[in-house]
C-alpha cells in the first residue's frame, strides 16, 4: 500500500514590481513582472511531466497568472480559492518597510515581536490567515486523495501553512521560514491531518531545467507514516 495519499505542489507566485521594491502588497492586486512571468513559465516546464489532477490558486491576480503557466501543460483550468490569499497588511499596504518603521514605529515593533497575533490597523494577524488558509488547503487534500495537486499561494500564507502542518512555533514563521518568488515546496499527506515536507523553497528552475522532483518518501519513516514494519538503518529505527 502506498504510504502517501496526496502530494501538494505548494508554490509561491512569481515576482512582482512591488516585491522587487520590498513593499507590502498583501491585499493589493499587483500583477506579475516580466521576471515573474518567466519564473512561472520555467516552473511550468519543470512540472509539465508530472501527473497533476487539479490546479488551485489564491483569488488574487498574481497567483491566478502564475497558476495559469502551471496549468497550461496539463490542460487544466485554475480553480480560485479565497482562503489561500495573502495576509492583508491594512494601512501598511504598498509602503516600504522603512516607511512603516518611520510612520508606525509602535505597530512595527509589535509586529516584529509577534506577527502571529498582532495585526496592523485594517489588516490581519497570522492567526487569522491560518484560520482561513488551513481549512482551504485541507479541503483540497480531502478532495484529491491519492493525486498530485498544484496550489499557488503567497509568501506569508505558505509559511503560516507550513508552520501549522509541521508543528513549528507560528510566532517565528518570519524568522524560521522563507519563500522566494515562484518557489516550489512539496508536501506529502498521508491523510488530511499528517503531512511531511519533502521539498522546500526550491528555485533551481530559475536558471536550469530544475532539479528532479523528489520521489514520494518510502523509507526511514516513522510508524504513523508507513504502514509497513519499520526497517532498521545502522541499528536505529
């Protein structure tokens, strides 16, 4: 029996003009830059030989556009999901980090200390994002058991999802995890509760055809993951 039911290709959208300028653009519907389109196209080529059952994306334009490059080789339509959209930064939107530090120093300090429970005026906390994004992702997993699925989302949203799935301290998601534009992550699900991170923040497709997609893990796994009896490796289970 295959120890993994569902594989999620979890992908950040390609670069935008605002991301290049290091501006907050959570809820702003900024388009992909030419560089971002090329990043997405290259990733689409990299994933073109994978068997993909469906392509989902946040409802924002930059994720829909990125997902379009990925869906085309498979003849699939992009399915928008509002829950996958990026965190809203409220009245910080379109400002640079320096501008936020200068205009709203107290908010900036509170956000740096705990971005999971703090939200700028008019914006969202990391907790609020997790509360909408995690159910959206798990519903996709339940819908596509035993299949490969592409899910295109955003930098903060992906980091919050991975923190929740892997049991990281969500208050440290900005310190411990990164996501480059058009980065590829692979999350393998045994069921809708238990997940294993197989590939993280990979951008090898930027300059080459990309590294080979890792095979589904089948060895050196814990008992809850693998239904077979554990195999000793160098005397350790």
